[in-house]
C-alpha cells in the first residue's frame, strides 16, 4: 500500500549554498517508482533552501532539481540542460494545417508527473423545453457553445431575409432595419460549407452550413426569426420562419443544432481548448526550467493535458467502440473533421482567445442574460489580477525583453499553435503588460473556457434531439414536406447516439497542492486569488437561485485547473 515517508540525510560539515540537487533511484530487482514532493536543505545556521520536485523518480533517469527561487547565474548553462521534459516531449505534426501535438502514442509514454473517473449528469429540463424557440435561443448564449453568436448590423449578401418575412416576430411599429441597430444577432456556420457527410453502417449522413438570425426581444429573450440551411441563396434553399409549419421549423432548428454540435466539438472544444492547451503544455515543458517563475505559475494549469489528449486521440477517435467523437457516430466524419479543423485553425486569432476582446468584436457587450459573458469576464479579471501580481514581482519591462527562455516559450507557441496564421499575435514580449495578458489568456483558456464548452456535454447532449451528432436526411429543399415521421427518420439511431464520458476534476481552480513558490509575495497572491474565486462562487450561486435554469459552468468550484477531462 502507498506510504508517506520523510527521509533525513545528515552531513557533519557545512557544504555551503546549494544550487542543484541530483536524485538517483537505485535500481532494484523489481522496478520501483517513488514520488518525491520536495527536498529541503538546512545549513548549520538553520537557513533552509527548498528544491521542489513533485515528480516520479525512476531508476532509468537521474532527476536534477533547482532551488526554488531559481535565478543563480553561476549555473545558467547547467539549468538550460535540465528543463523538464525537453528531451521526452517532442513535437509531432498530425496535420500541417492544424496545431502540432506531442510525439507520444500512448499516455504510458508520458513523464509520470503529467499523468493523473466517470461521472454523469442527466438533464430533465432539456427534455421539456428542447423544442421551444426560447430554449433554442437561450443555448446560443449559455449552452455548450456560447461562441458563435455575434451582433448583426447588416445582413450578409447570401442571407436575403426581408422585413416582410420576420415582421410578425418583431414589435409593432418596428422593422428589421431598425432592430439591426442593436437587437439582431447572427450565427453563421460557413466553415461547414461543402463538407460531405459521413457514411455510417452503409447509410449516408448529412450536415448543413446554416445561417440563423435571432432577435433579442424587449422581454430580454433571444428568439430565432429566420434560418437558411445552406450558404448559397437559391430557390431550393428556402429561408425557414417561425410562421412556417411546426415541423418545417423544427427540422430547420435541428440542422442548426447539428451544426452547433460540429462547431463545438471540433473548433471550440477540441481545437481551441484541448489542442491549444497541448501547445501551451509542450512549450512550457520544453522552453522553461522548472524553477522559472512562469513554469511554477503555469504547471498546475497544464499538468494532465498531454494525458487526456493522447487518450482522446488513441481511444476516442481511433476506436469506434468508445463513442466520444468517432466516424461511427458523427455526420462530419474524420475527413470532414480535419477539413473543419483546418478552416478553424486558419481563422484562429489571438483576440478571439482574449474574452474582453472577443466579446467586443462580436458586439455582445449589452445583450441581456448572457451569463457566460458575465461570469467569464469576472473570472478573466480575477485571473488577470492574480497573474499581474505574480509576474510583476519578478519582472520589469526590461527583464521581460531580456528573458531568452520566455521569448523562446512564446516562439514555440506561435510556431506550433497558431502556425503563423494571425499577424496580430505577439511575436515577442516587450512589456510586463503584454506578458500578463498572454498568460491570463492561457490560464483562462485551459480552465474557464474549457469548462464553458465541455462541462455541459451531458446537460445539453444527453437528450439527443437537442444536440444531434448526425442527421440521416439531407437539408430540406422545399417547405411543407416535413412531418413528425420524417423528423424522427432524420435523427440518429439509438446505436449512433453519443455516449459522453466525463472525467472527474483532478484539482479545482486555484488549488495548488505543490510548494513551487517560496517567496512571500506570490504565496500571498495565490491566497488572494483563492479568496477572489470564493467570492465569485458565492455571487454566482446567489444569482442562480433566481434563475429558472442556473448557469453554473463558470462557477469556480466547477472549473478545473487544467484541461484534464
């Protein structure tokens, strides 16, 4: 059984200050592994030096630890040679047009310190409300994918909605043109255009590339008012309206929900959290020594990412029996998934990952009942305050400019993650403010943003018609043809419904079990960070008591430190 042991090694003479500690596990007949938390060196005068470890020791390698404060110029050349995982973590190119990944085939090949059970949530509310326009609109703001919607001040040329089409959905004496001054919103799934559906069990599957127009009414409800299922306007691509037959309207909404599934699964979840988190992790493990202040700040937020991503690639995509995102269950299929991911990578921008910038770019500052925005901005500000407090303790603007390890870290992220697609992403850091914003973006992405686009999978997807992974019939080309029977025939078979697997949170947001920092200032900032998160937790729970459907995905207690599920 596992045991906790403290080992004491004494020396009669003073050895002077320590810069490095080397640990070597003696090989036994049966290979054994020990997890070492830390080494504390105490000199004859009682002064202590901390050497954090928090990793598994193996007879196969020597482990070199640096003193926790980390900046000893005498040993700079040695430090550069002992960066954690720089040798074992190599880049691999899965596809040249999507972010690069770690070159490991199995989680068993990862360093032990980066390796970390099933819980299921069943929604009753969705069963009762999934067909309503009110809940359909609600999900664009607070569902599993709150990232597609944007304000629409001018209709796209390929979406010829007229005032006569939608006037019954608008207030009297108003018009579409007038409401586009601030109350009309658009979800455009153009990235799905031209992707051919998968074939499952010999049956052709279908997906659409819809445009969906929504109206935020005076009561604060977001309602769909027009849906076009293909990008090119033509006679066989009608614009569906709430005034059409209930079956025509429901079928159009189902194709939008399937498009939501594809964008969430491939773009906003897989690409923008999991794969970017893997890039952040690789860059950190390769470029930053273990006592670099940025390494210590980031390690709790990258710890189990490689493990979950490798398991996802090895099991959840390659083996159809495990169902999370496979060619046996999704209309988009593996070829379509790669196509969509390439398009999404090409459109990836730094500003889209920075929540305050993203909200402004999409024109969503004032839309009511957008709890993802409200809670997300508060979390962003709490993270920013924490990061600024820690980073400003170690860096001036000049320090930032002269830290070659820091600049190398950024270069790795840009080259292997953004693939030089975004000219606005920093290519080097010049100020503390630039560094703080970038690190805030990183921590927010792997913690809060992942929680927002991941944790509601069962809530919104367990009732399959609300979030269908595939459609067995093509998008309708005329009105008046849909029936209850044809809608049922278009939905996935029971055997093709996704079984969604949720991994338990390993560490809640803001919880740092390892003693990586020893200085008083970062320790104080960490404690204040936890207090700020606790205050936000209470604020969100107080608000949720008054909501018919609570929004709890960005409650800090439901956010993990890293992408580990």
